[in-house]
């Protein structure tokens, strides 16, 4: 991984017709930081991520990645969704190599990049298998490797482990932490799991509001996760979890 970027969001508002889905959202993410976004359904978590990805446009405000305004999707931003989005007719290696091959890199370099990231997610023995021959957790590893092989400066992840069983989810969380420590790619990770956010992130962005509360989605607080380790059973870890849970479950006053 060679690139990483900072993120700047200032006074972001998103409207759908007469409905203000999200209002006055401001957030700065330094290059290389892992930020998780948590909150109840409808508060704007995924909308914020889609705007950063360029899949949706902000109604008002500034959205920049690496100092460049976001006006649409781009190869500098890689997105991993809950559904894996793999090409079923391509092997694991061919799926991961798809982006580098589209860049017209030499074949030997394409294979080297693909094999490096397949190894990074622990799937070297399965490089010639097809997605239908893999478990859900293995398919999500392929999806992550495919995005990383494109060398994005910003990795956007929308509930990527939400459909997995608890053991597989735990394994992938550990894998993602290791990969982030090695690559230092900037990450924005949307999740409903408070424990997952505390385990993975340098900071946790807590969003509240939404149409069901009659208040536009907004950032309630940003919590720094200043823990020496991420032992989910430790008192310090659970103290941070409780702090975030209280924020998430605080119902904003309707306007």
C-alpha cells in the first residue's frame, strides 16, 4: 500500500426532497486513522459513507479526500459492502487482480499484487477457487483483498461483517486490525456494533437523530479510543463501550 489520505467534511447537509436526512455534519480525519461510525438505523451513517464514496452528492457543505473535492466515485476510494460483490465467474486470484489488470499493469505485476493481498487475508491456498466454493467469511476476505489491491487512499466499509457469524466476524476484525496496522490506509467503518467499533477504531463517531426522531442525523460526539490493548473483557474496554452506548441510546429532542 502506497497511498493514504486525509478527509475533510464541513457543514454537510443531505436532503431528500423536503426531508433533511443529515444536517451540519463536520468531521476531520487525519491520514492513516481508523474511524468507526456508529448509531441507530436512520441516523445517516451509510449516507455519510456513500457521500464520501461519491455515490451520492451532498446537498450543502464541503467533502474532500486528500484535499480534492468529492464529485463522484474514484479509484482513490475503495468500498467494501456487506454483500461481497464478487464476480462468480472469476477465481479468487482473478477477482483480486481485476483492478490492477484494468490499469494495464504488466501481467507479472498484476499477479504479484493479487497474490500479495490474497496472502494478506490468509487465502493463498484458495487462490484458484471460485466464490461459490468459499464460505461467507472467506468471500468477504476476497472482497477486502480486491479493494486493497487497487491501492486506495481511503477505505470505506459499510457493515462489512454484519451478515457473518460471531466467530468469523471476530476473526475478520482481528485480520482487519492487522492489515490496518501494516498499511496505515485511512479507514471509515460503519457498524451497528459498539464493541466492534471500540475494538477496531482510533476514534468512534457517534451519530444520532434521523427521521424517526424528527431531528436530522448529526454527529453527537467523537470518542477517542485511547486503549493500550483491545481486550474486550477488560474494564477499560468496557468503560469505553458504556460511554458510547449511552450516547447512542440518548434520544435527541424533536424540533
